C-alpha cells in the first residue's frame, strides 16, 4: 500500500489545535517553540488561547497551520513513522510549505517566516473589500472556469482559483465579478454558490504584488531537494529540483490550486492511502470525492498518532 502525506490550507484553523500534541510529545512542543522564536512572538499562545478572529487573520493562520502540521509530523516521526514512509508529499496552498518542511526541503524557521510574509503580502495585495472568493458546488472545473471568464467585466479579474474536487471549485477576483459568477453558477445548476469569508482574493492575477514579494523573500532562503517528491499545486505532478520548487512557490500565489488533479495523479502513481497531517479533515473529504476507493486518515492529536502506529 502506497501512502502520501498531505497538508491542509487556510480555513482548517481552530483555537487549541496542536496543544494536545505539544503536551504529549516534547518534539511537538519544540516545533511551536521554534516557530515562536523565528517570528519573535508567542504565536503558540494565540493558537492555544487566543480568539478565532485573530487566529484567522491570514498572517497568523498560515504559520499557525504549518506549525500544527509539523508538530503532528514530528510526533509521527518520534513513533517511527517518518516522511520517507510516504511516496509523495503535497499541500493545499499554504500546505505546500508544510509539505516542503516535512520533507526537509525548507527549515521550520524559514517556513514560519515565509508564511508570515506570504500572509501579509497576500492581505496587502488588494484593498479590503475590492476582492472576493466564492465556492461553487455541483459544477465541474470546466463549467466554473467558463462562468468566471464570462463574469469578468472590463478591467476586472475573475478566475477559477481552487480546483478542489469534482464538484467544488472556488472562484477568486474582483468582488463584483465574483458575485456575478456566483449568480451565474446558481442559474446554471450549481447546488450552491457561497461567498467565502476571506479577506483577500487568493490564487488569481490580483495577487501579483504578493508574488513579487515572495520571489524576493524566497531568493534568500535555502531550498534543498525534498526527501520525498512534492506534488506541486501549480503542476499537479511531482518535482524534486530545488530551483524548480522555488519558482513554483512564486507562481503558486497567482495560479490556481490544482488539488483535484494532484490527488488523481498520485492515485495514478499507485497511492492508495492519504494521511492528512494537521488541523481539520477537509482534504480527506475532497480526496474521497476524487478517488472514492482511497483510504484516508487524519492525524491531529495524540490518539491519531497512536492509531497510525497501530
């Protein structure tokens, strides 16, 4: 049975995530301490004792989710389940940084600092209220991409940003255009079209200033060949070359997350078991809709680690 480790993106955050792992495993506690040191603040206090509104701010949620994923990964490794037991790693949006950190391609401290900067740059790329995102349920990628193109008026951006699974595609762009896309989707048979409570339009052309900021930041960071190949969001297939990974992390900011294709590609390579490492179970649900025969497992607490150990 071939396994992949997958890492969640924004939206999975909850107050208290990772705390039980830190209490049970010193190696997990050390992850949060190192992230605190890298950022020069007690992000762990916000994660465990703060309010959800502050934790959900993009600049906080991104490093917080990565830290929680890495705490779970370190706990698994302590019990003998290392990253090398997987054929591939992959992450949804910011989860790609967690995947690279888990595969020892990027240091934990660098991942924390990059995600703090990424969160701020994505937030600042578009003035609040000018961008939006909407989840379209019940239509496939091709249908949603066509709707997004039709919805974009002169000087507006509207793109299919997250191709999550066969019946869930997220559109992103100029607020008015995204609202039009949601209306068009409902008229054309979507089960639901939901405006998302996000503070910026991620993974579309409006994120170009953030991509430039990430290109500058990534130029100063060491990226090593991952111990396990990364299935990249932008390509939907595996890569291992450090300089290719560096350029893809920049492209990722403005390009769509090809999650459906990534999961299908891994399954085609023989992956039969997907372990979601960190907060939430959203990816597991998507994976089961993409590859119904796949086995999924979520690892976010000591009980999950014990169950994984068997």
